[in-house]
């Protein structure tokens, strides 16, 4: 998945590891010798970068990490707000914006663990002529990180909106954009060499694919779901996943266990438990026996409340419209994810409880 659209993503500002063009741009500002207008229209990214340099020189050679350190850094920025002739701080919204965004600005530039896993994946290391463009580009990014990137992913090239005059904002924006273009070109060169070594045509990977993957290089995802045969195999089912969630006796995983018992019931009796009212009481014992057999066969020393067995027999395989509509919507959403290649799909079993209005996914 290239466009995974993760929630709460942090901006890729590189203030802890400024690239040469960004460092040069920041150094072009002199906050101590600006008039009020220019001072109050300096982008907050520049302000944080300036005071981060001051922090390194006066306080520590490490980024502010603890709450106490970050508060001290905010105070350092606050001291830079201009004061009027009465000694009262001016109303400089850009400085307030800088103080507000300290947490965002001070995130360390590092390669996410999931991206490291992609780089170390056998599909990325051992490319073949049949390798999809995703893996070829992932390998190209890996080569970039080891060379031009100096341990970092390609720059994303975007910055958030902020208080600044148009000229200063555009200049800063262009610094990031141009660096992103430069990084994309470098990754493209690595991709071209890989394609050549694999005997594939250079045009087999489009410029759009290259740009899209580079812009989302921190958000790449690989999801490998297990097959039904693995889930149902006595030696291959994910026992640990089930046991770990049974710490909560009302976990949604309980519904999965009873559903597996229902499958066994159907196989033995040719019908679902409780489909006829007069059979409900008898079927409770039969379903409980199926559940016990399933748990013993799979070596699961867990306890399932009798209430769940009673409830499954009571509703008699009914399919209420509201529940069916909800599940249909969830399934449709996952299909759209697969078709578009965007967002991360469920991995791999989705359970919805209409009783508690909760849901969960399990890797079974």
C-alpha cells in the first residue's frame, strides 16, 4: 500500500537534521535586526529552527525531549517576542504559533519500523524480473537512504499553513519542494539502474508512480493476510492471538470461538442451532459440546461464558437488516481499499458485536 493515509501524521520538517538548502535559508534570517513587520511575519518553522540553534549552543546538544525541557524551550522562544516601549510583549502571532507547534517541530527524523521491515523484506532484497514496481521502488528508496539520504527518507516536500507574508512563505515552501524534487530524481536514478539490471524497460515505472511513492515513503505498508487453510489448520492456526485476547472474557474473540463451534454444529447436524424455537433448549447443550470439542482439539485452555452459547442458540442464525447492512458496508469499504490501493485493509478477521456495538480485528 503506497497511500495508506495514516491518522495524525507529523510534518516532515527536518529541523533536527536540516539539509544544506534549509540550513542556508534559515541562516538568511536575522531575527535580532528586523523591524516589527518583518519580525511578526517570519514563518514559525524558521523561528523554531533559530531558537533550536540557540538551544544547542546554550543548553544542550540534544533536542528538548522531556516536558520540562520542552517548556524551557518554549520559554526561550517566548523571550524572543518583541516588546514595546513600555516593556510589554507585542502581539506576535507567529511566535505564538511557534510555541504551539514545538511538539510537532521537534519530532526526530527517523525511519519508521514498518519501513525498516519493508527494506529488510526478501521481496525488497532479492528483486526479480517479476517483481512489481512497488518492490523495485522500495529498493530504490532503500538505496537512496544508504547514499544521498544519509540515513533519511526522501523529503516529503510539504509544509503546513502558517502566519507569514506570501513572499516568505513561498520561499520556505520552495526550499522544501525543491529538495523533494531533488530526492525524487535521486530515487529515480536508483530505480533506473535496478530496472536495467533486471532487464526491464525504463518506462515500466512511470514518473507518477515514482513521485507518489517518494512522497509517501514514510507511510508505505505491506499487509500479508493468512489463508483460510492456515487459519483452520490445527498446526497453523494462531493460538497465541486467541489466548492473548481471552484475558477479557467479553472480548470479541469469544464470538469467533462460538462461530467456529457453530460451524462444527452445522457439519454434524446439517442445520444451525436454534433455527426452530422448540429446538433451542436441546441445541444449547449440543452447541456447548461442539464448543468444548473445538477448544480441546485446538489446545485452548480458555473459558467461554455460557451466556454466549445461549445467545447464539436464541437468535437461531437470524440476520437482522441493520447488522447485515453494517457488515455489507464494512466489506464494501475493504473492497474499495483493495481496488484503489489506498488505506490499510483489515488483517485479517473482523468481528462486529451488535450486542456491545464494538468491533475488533484479529490476525487469525
